[in-house]
């Protein structure tokens, strides 16, 4: 088996006909982290003569995409697929056969869309679409790119990902941590970009701050993003409870399957912090929210990248992240943020306490964070992705 050829920059290639048409495929109906990355990327790619068409199920993602003036093709949801059944048991031979049939049907549908849209490149932006797109690329005789946003644990799922990587022309990984889950094929590391036109330092809105905390004068610690067991929200709540006077705000929504977990978190937060914590759900005004908080924490146990951390850096907000996954690739300890071990409540509480009380540390980390974000602006990401597209389209 060939070792992965990991490169941080794409090779320079000769110019080809423009505009370059790309079909981006996602099985998501709502814009989660990977889809938000795609929504930021598409307009920047258009400036580089790369035009994306989205193939995805009908829903919020498709609506936002069309609002950007971009072409959209409806894609049927492929149905439930996974290495385990709903009851937690490992999928049997019959289950896997049915999933294989769904993959083939999905690939054929992508081929039909490609015949209408006539893209030069197919690009998968969802983990459960990678094999579909890679197979569609073989059938349609078009280069296929898969965009890896997830750290896939060893097992059958990683072997399926490996099969997709072998069929695809390139795997784009959002960090070295995610790239390590692929052991074959050409792998390019492209960190997600941040929209510096939206995320930047600024004064907090007093009215918004009052929505986020019961005491606007108290230090406010935020955690943003999807609420699930891997994100360490419980660790953040316990850590904030150990910091006298600090308040917490949890911004985000649970997966549908994790609604009971979200309810447990609310109960835990009330027991530990009482009025010192608020759960405000998902927000459309994330840039304003970041400017209204004092510290951003990502306590994920193994974060593939940590987009909200980068957005906080761009907003001039000091950050604390875990020394795991992709976060250490852009957060340098004591330079552009603080890093702690995953699950270590005491270490996280100590880091928050330092940021609450040490003005010089906050100022130093703000400056380092801004430099980190400016080096990872969306146009930087778009230029790398466009170069990869053109290299495979030759």
C-alpha cells in the first residue's frame, strides 16, 4: 500500500480553460461546520474563475446556496448508512449489502447530475458521500476530490474511507490529524479559512451581552458549535463552575440523536452554575456573539480542526483549546491561545482563571490569535483549493 503523500501547498500547474466547473456534493440538508466552510469557499472560488454547482438534498443548505446566486441540483438523501445498526449492534452482511446497493444508486444519481451540469471535477463535502462521489468519478470518467473534515477511528468505516481515497484523485484534509486517517492516495492539507470581512475585533453590543449572561459585568466564557458528547461541553461547565464569578454561555444545537444529551447538559449546568449559565441555541449572529464574550473554549476530545476557535482568534477573543486533533496546528500555546489536555477539568479551569485575571496575557494572546487568523483567510484557502482543482482537471 502506498504511503500518503502529504503536502501543505498544491503544486503550480499550467493554466486551463476558465471558468472551471466543479460539482460539490453533500448529503447534508442543513449547514453544519463542513457546509459552512463550503458556503464561505464558493464565492471566493468564483473570484478565481472556479464555479461550483451544489448537489444536495432540499433544505436550509440549498436555500442559502441559491441565495448566493450559485447553481443547485437536487440530490435524493441516500438513506441511513453506517457501520452499526440503530440498536448499536455491528451491521451484518445483509445490512452491508443493502448499504452497498444504496452507494451504487447514489453514485449513479451523481453521474446523472454530472451529465447535466458538465463539471470538470467532482468534489465530495460529506463523509457519507465520499465513496459515492469517488465511484461516480470512475463511472463518469471525471476526476474526483474528497474533502475530509472528520477524524475517522480505526475499523470498517476507515476501510471504507480508504477505498474512497484509492478511487479519488485527491483527498483534501482540513488538518494533519484528519489526514492521518487516510493511508493511501494523494493527500493535500488545506486548513479552513476564516472570513475576515465578517469576523474581526470590535466593541461588544451591550444588549447582546445581556442576552448571553445574567451579569454583563462578569467574565463570560463561551463554547460554540454542535452539542454532542465529543465536544466536551460538560468539561467546560465543570471548569467554569470552579472559577469564582465566571459565567458560561453555550451557543449551538444538538444533533437530532443527541437531544437527550443536550437535556442532560442543561441539568448539569443548572446544578453546577445556576443563573451563571445560559443555553441560547444556534445563532445567526456568531460574529457579534464572539465580540460580546471574553473567552472562547473548545474542549473537544479530538477536534478535526476547530473552526470556531479560528473565528474567535479573528475576532480578537482569547481562546483555550485542547492539545488534540487539529487545534494545535493553529493555536500555539502561550502565543495565540492556551492548550490543555482533553477532559482535564482542573487544567481548563486554571487556563480560564488565568485569562480572567491576567490582562497582559489576554492582550498577548489576542495579538497572536489575530496573526494566526490573518494567515488563514478564506482567499488563502480558496487559492489552494483552486490549484488542486486545476491540477486534477488537466
